[in-house]
C-alpha cells in the first residue's frame, strides 16, 4: 500500500472523508472520460457512475485539472487545491487536489477528489498536503482579510484584491466582465490578480456544485515553486478576495487564509444545524412541522439578525487595540514614529489612519442602524 493510499484509507476509517478518488493525470489533451479511464484508487463509496459522486467528486476534480491545463494558468502554476461547501441543508464538503505524488515508486501527476459529511474539510485536505497540523478548528488569531493587511505590511504578501459579490439580480457573466467595478479594497501588486481574477471567477461560478449550494464558500489555491494565487469566495460576507504571494509555504497559506475562511463559515452556519421541531398529531393526519403562518418570514428575519450580530462581533477591535498598543510602546521607546528611517512604522501609521477613517464611517453607519433597529423593534412590539 502506497503512502497516499494508506493516508486516504486512514482518513476514511476515521470518518474524516466519506468518499475519495485518485486518478492519474495524462499528459497532453484531455479526452472526454479521461478521469474514469485513469483511476488509480477509489473508496468503496465512490461508484463513479452514480450522479452524486460525479457531481461531488469527478466533475470538480476534472474541472480543476482542466483549469491547470489552461494555457494562461498552466504556464504559471502546476499545483492546485480547491475546497467548497454550502450552508445547510448541504450535507457535504468537497476538496480537489492536483499535483505530483509518489505512486508505486514513481513521481506521478495525480488528481485527488475527497468529500466529507463532517464540518471540517480543511483537515483532510491539509493532511493530504502533508500539513495536517492545521484544521478549521485551529485557533484563529485574525480573519483572513486582517491577516492579509498584516502580511502586506510585513512583506509576506505581494497584493490582494477584495470585491463585492453581486446580488442575485445581476448576471455572473456581466459581473465578471466588469470585475473591477465592485472593489471593496485593494493593496499592493494587483496587476497579476486583475489579469487572473476574471478567469478564476468564471471557472468557479460555472461549476454545477457551486450553483447548487446555498451561500457557498470556496477556496482555490494555485501554486508553483515561486508564486501562489488565492481565490476566497466568502458567501456569508458577500465578498470574493484574490491574493498573490511569492511565499508558497503551504502551512502558512493554510493557517493564514484557508483555515480562517472556513472557521468563520462554521461560526456563521452553526445556528442552522438545529433539528426542526415537529408535532405528533392523530394517526389519520400526516406528521407536519410546527410552522406557524408567517414562520418562514420570521425565520428569515431571525437569520438576518443573527448574521448581522455575527458580523458585528467579528470586527477585530481586540486586534486593533493590540496593534495600537504595540505602536504606542514603540513610540515611547524610540521617541518618534514614521521617520524616514523607519519605513515599517510609517506604513503602520498609514494603516491606522485608514482604519480610523473606516471606524468613523462605521460609527456613523452603526448610529443609523441603531435608529432603524429601534423603529423596527417598536413596530414589532
């Protein structure tokens, strides 16, 4: 048994994955049916002609291989990691990995597809990447956007671009064509991202499994020996973020960006896991959920309020205070901040000025929100 097979069988035995496939990636043109014809290994549950296995394993894995075969992408990157999941009632999360693995003593280009009914998709993906220490349950210090801002200051990230996801009335094709119109934030070298972002967004939004999921969250990581690019689709936050880095250490990329994205998603969707309450009535009547008239509307309102509360709690006040205290201590010890010989401190000061402006804007918006919530409470009372 190869190391890869042993790892997958162990993950299956421990319940971390429910099904998996491993296929050899042929060189040259990919014929229709190439994946099925080159299967090296599969779990007992992965019967390839079953529709759910094709949707959850075969098709996403095939599409990731074809993305890396694209001239524009393949000329820059040779390895890919893709993960996707949706809010309940979606009962599975999917990961696809493309790279080179040792198979029967030879380095072989392979594609791996795994699915799990557990909350944590980061754990099996990280283990297959040889970075099993990081999971979505790992303690997260910063959310991924805050981490990107911090890494930009410290020179660990070349650039990032964050965009607003369009509403349901907007066609994805039209949005992709004008991707820059919905910018929320950008920093650093984004030329590469502006070139790749439309292609990656088009690839992701065209996936059937993406279209079928409610409030999808997805992470795509493409890398070479020198560079890596990330695409983080955050459905609950209604943003998609692209990042570009020359630091291709997978453990850092997982810990700093992928794990925070999925940990945040788990917190957002935890409230949806409650089992619906039902009532048992007379035998001549069918069982039915206890749903009052207008219950769906109230449930939607409760979801919106809970989501709003979660986002407010997610504002990184503690981190801002910690970084501000560090800057104050630095000022006390050096006597000055932001002098020409202290470029890093000057960048931090610039960042805090931006943060102050955001907080002032947020304060004003929260004041208006408070007034609206007060009126809503009176009307509902």
